[in-house]
C-alpha cells in the first residue's frame, strides 16, 4: 500500500552513505596467474527515522564470483559510513548486533567475523572467509545486517545520496565507484496540542481516579496529539532494540500546587475505540479500546524512566484480549513541571496513525488573570545527544527537537478546536522629535479560536534600525502589546518598519509602522514620580517631574490628555507639577508641553491609582521635629512622620510600612497632608523590635490585582 502521508508533508530527505573499502587478502596456494574473484556491492534501501541516533540501516551485500574451485578467500574489509556507526559496544569495545551470512549457493550460513571500529565511522571486518564453489561462475554473497548509524546529524538533501563503496584488493577485478544505498531518512513525528491551561475557577479532583471519573467531574484537560509522517514511523520494539519508539511529553507552567494525571495506555485512531478526552480534535470522547492482532496503534506508559525518556518499564504488558483502558496515574510535579513517557507497543504498518494523549489537571481556584502559563510539548524518546557507539546508551535513541505541527497532514489547521490569531492590523503612524522620548501605540492581539494561543513578534526595518520594539515581545491569548518607537539615535526624517505577529500555523499578521522624527524643539524626554524618580508611570493628583529640552518660555503649560497640570517649578530642562486628578481611572495619558504656543510631541505615560514615592529627605522625628539622620536618629517606640506623594484620595486600601525585616506595620495615620496639595503624610511608631542603625524604610498599598505597590526605599536611622 503506498505511503499516503508524504504528499501532504513537504520534507527534505537525507541518505545514509557508506564507503566500503575492501582490502581483500587472498590466501591461495596458487600461482600468480590464478584467476581471482571479482565482487560487486548491493543493498536494501529502507526508510529511516530522520531523528534517530542509532538507526538500523539497510543490509549491505557483496556478491563475488570467479576464482578457482576449492580456493579459500579471506578478505579483510573496511566499511566506512558517511556518519558514525552507533552499534552498542561490548566490554572489549567491539560493535555488537551485526549479523553476517555467507551463501556459496547452498543457502546462507551465519558466520562470526570480528568487528572493530576505526575513527568512529569505519567498521573493520576480519577473520572472514569463504571457499570458492565447485560450480563454475557460481556467485557467493556476503551479507551484513544490523549496522546502526547516527542519521540525525546528516545534512539534508533533496535527492537520494547513494552509499558509495570502494573495493580494493590484491589481484581482484573490481568496477570503479560501486554505489549502494543504505537508507533514506524520513521525518518520524508530527504533533500538536490543544492547550486549555488551568481555569481560574479551579479544576475538580474526581471521587474515582479513572478515565470516566475525570470526564464526569469535568476536570480540566489539555491534549497532545502525535501523528506519524509515514505508515511505518511508529514502530514497536524490534529485535536488538531496548524499546519501541517512545514519546516524551513535557508539561510545564502548572504551578507547584497543581496535580496532573495521565492515562496508563492510549489507543490510536486505528483502535476499536480511540482514546479522546473532552471531544478533543472533534473526536467522540472516552477511554480507548484495543483489539490485539488487528493492527491497532497502542501506546503504553513507561514508569521509572529518566527525564530523557530512557530506561524504566511498561506500566502493563501488551494485552492478549480486547481491552478498554481506564486506569490513570498521577505524575510527579516539581516546580510546576512534569513529564510522561509512552512507548509504541503495537501499530499498523499500512495506515498513517495518530494518537491523543490527554493531560488532566486538578487545581484550586486562583485570582484572575492567572499568572500560570501551562505548556505541553512532545519529542521522540529516548532523547539523546550521543552520536557515537557506546556500551550503555539506549537503542533506539533520538535527537530531541520540536516536531512540525500535524494539522497540515490532518487537514484541520483551521478547525475551531485550535487557536486562531487575530491582530488589529491598522497601520501605525507615530511622530517624535530628535533626542525626544519614546512614542508608543497599542496593538490588540487576540485568539478567535479555542485553547491557549502563544505568539511572538519581530521587527523588519525598511529604513533605519533599532528604533522600534514591541513590548511585551511575546504573549498568549488576548492582550494588548505596545509598539514603541525611540527617536534617541535618529536624525530628523521619516522611518518605516513592519511588525510581524506570528502564532505559527495558527496565523501571522503584519502591521506597517511609520515614524516621523522632527527637529528637536519643545521635547519631552521623561516623566515620573517627583519623590521616587520612578519614570514612565505617575498617579493622578501626585507630584511629578518632567524632563526635556527647550522647556523655558514666557507661557509654559503642561496637559495630560488635554487636562492642565499645576506647574510648581520650571526651567529649560525640568518642570515639577501636580498631575491633574481628572484623569483618574484612565490607564495612560498623552503628556504635551506647550511653550509660547509651540507644542511638543505627545509623550505617553502610564497611570496608576497609587504610586507611593517617599521624598528624600522625607522622614521627620516627631520628638523635636528634626529631619531623621545619622546625627538625629529616632528611638524605638517614638513616632516618625513620613512625607510622600502618590496615594489616592480617598485611600483604596490599607497602607503599611516596612522597617527592614519587619513588614506590614500599620500606621496611626495615612492620607493627604492638609496644607500642601499632592503631599501625603504617614504617622507611625518605630517598632520596639526594629533593628537599630540604618534601617530601610518602605511604604506599600495593595494594587488593583491584590499585589502590593511599594515606594522607593529610604534610610531611617534608629537608635
């Protein structure tokens, strides 16, 4: 039956090649005129796992004819591959697992020559002989089976690269440039994942820890799908192998409190009932049912394997009767990560097969948006980087890598159970001034499909370079990223670039960006908290500092989203002001400075309900009214006054103070200072348990997501 998969998947092939150097030393009790045998090379050319590091390549056969009947031929052979030989070595360093047969016309006979490695890629074959048959022109075949090679490191090519064999011997007649192919590499694994993450409202642990129990409890489940490229990609354990093809499923980002469960056996799409959870990939869901001897894909979980998928043993033997697999096992979770290993126990060699591996997660409710970022991935196993013959490394073993998505082969890339990228592709036009501050514009990114969509961004420049960034540069599902254009290193002019947002097979979008940079006139370079000097974010109603160029003039004004700010101080490079309270509730503001009628380019600053900043000096001892310092320290048990800016009026949460290691101390008073606008004041006792000497002092207040928003640290001197 033809391999129907390969027309759907564009892949490049690689071929294992070998140079066979045959130094034939013949032991004849004959004269120099005695006829000598001549030999040719043939081989089988099977498909090989392209990711393999210990792949059994095709059989190599030497067909020799001629010579004198009854003469003993004793060749010394050098078989050189175009990659390393990776047969397992015995205690003496000799490669094992290679079978040699000699057929002189009466049937193949197994012989036992000696093998040794030379230079990693050359097999030296010694103590090999045959007797020339009595029948005139009867050919003799010498076949080598079971040679293993590291095919993964081979360079890719678009055509078959034949194995070349050069045979040299004393008195032997040989063609020049014999060719024999030992195999063509074809990629093994395609994969995808339906990633449903961890729901904020939690996920239940069922009362019955079996497949149906998890389904009935609606426990959150994600699914990894593995698909073979060709009909013989997924193979069970073969003679001389330690295991069948394995899959290493890696899970991360689940949080240390989550519990993860997976089935002990998976039935593929050729089974009587395929394993599927939650209707993943549009398939009816339920545990898998397997019929032995019917050519059905069966994966059995491996217990006791290492983190690369090597070692261990199958959870259960391959059943001999029709079996429905319902048992589940809990994985060990470390720092939110876990792994599961499955081995091919049975498969169908004439049908392209796939299998779904469900991953059930039990978790407690969390605050939304959740900070967890679950991810699933799969690679062939045992995964390894060992490309040489050793005494202990597993056979087979594979070079780890990210497999291509299987939705192209399965023709379901646009199905609703996969993510689908949405990006607002409205062209972005920004203006700035040379030496001015960055300018930004939002880009909405969303997921029109199901599961978790992960994306990355990149920038291609048509003019200039390095002036455009995307923040954050990657993310998941529906968020807003910012295109940030920085004119700091640009001369006046117009610059263009293209932002690309990519979610792989789930969509790609581009956004053109134009950045017009004018001569430096009135320019804003930065805006921040006037006490802490934290830049880029301010709080409505707080003191702020603005830095720039050409800020001096007769009439100077500053606006935040069009609302005028109260200016406290101004110079050519700095303006101190009070942020207008009218912008409360907004997330960002466009700041514009106008000098004698000439406006600056807008400068975007983030807004926070609270952004406490302590002035320095800003701590006063209540007893004596002196500024706290090394020469005027506060005593434990005395009150101090902390002057700051950036607290919302009225307060939106409990203000706390940290005295070095003593955190969350509650003040007697926290709020607006009654005489000066935008100034806040905290009255608090120095704790009796406070350290003495120089103590870091910090003020905090809960933020919108419950996380504390804290001020800068200042020094408190305690005696």
